[in-house]
């Protein structure tokens, strides 16, 4: 009859701990592989939509406009309506990545009337579990990263315009960013010092010039 010893107990505990951590690490690896698979599938879908409109990544020069969308369809409708009236909006591509499955938001996007529009669904990281316990901006940040990855890695664009879904653009919104990019691109000093350009006027109202 074997008599348990302290050494045997420690060995069993070490074995159980090893099994536990192997299971944890394996689960994490499986999760990240699955998340990357779903992300790449969405990116390929977005690229297919762009190519179906005749866009040749890396050959057609334009600065894409990327937007995240989740709720607030009334704000999104106003933004897309203003965007449709922007000068030279037909020269670019608007990519909207929707978080969640709101049919109202999807209907607003579908009815936007924009000449070149890509609409994809974003897979939230960590299975969206943290959102049940704490409200944070991590999902929006992950969605912006997803859109920038689409713009730079799939469309091979030199720059991208990030537009919030509650900021109404002025008529020359796209022209301004094209001008800003060209000004930076031809100046070596600016290229080394400027990372991004912002355009926001908190005092802008419909009854006066946004530049006043």
C-alpha cells in the first residue's frame, strides 16, 4: 500500500497547475487565431466591395474616408446626408464599419446615396465581454484600427480621413484634407513632423461660415 508523501502531493499540484496554464494559453491562442480569421474575412469583404466599384488598390490615388457606426442612427443620417453633398466626394471611397447588428443603422447606411460606399461589420475584440461589465472606448478604438488597417494594408492608401458619426462635414471637407495631404507630402520638414491633421470647429452653425 502506497503512502502519500509531501513530494507526491507537490508533484500532483504541479501537474494540475501545468494542465491549467496549458489550457489557458491554448484558449488564448485559439481566440486570437479565430479573431484574426474573422477580421481578415471582413477586410477581404471590404476589399471585394471596393474592387466591385472599379477601385484598383495601390493604383487609384484617393484618400479614403473611414467611419465607425454603432448607434444613434439620427446623427449618422445627418452626417451621411452632409457627406453626400461634399465637393469631390465622388473621387474618394467612404468605408463604414458597423459595430453591432442594429438594422436601423444598417438601413441608414444603405440609403445614404453615396457614390462609392463600403459597409462592413466589425467583430468586437474579447467577444465583447468587457462591455457587459464596464463601458469603455476599447471597441471604438479597435474599430478605428480595423478601418485604418483596411485603408493602409488593403487599399494601399497614403492617408485616411477618420470621420466621427456625429460630426457634420462642411461642403469643402474632402477638398481641405486633400489640400492638407498635398501640402505635407511636398514638404520634407512637414513630412517629418506632422502625423495627423485635424479639422473641427465647435462654433460652426448652419447660419454662418464654418471658418469665421
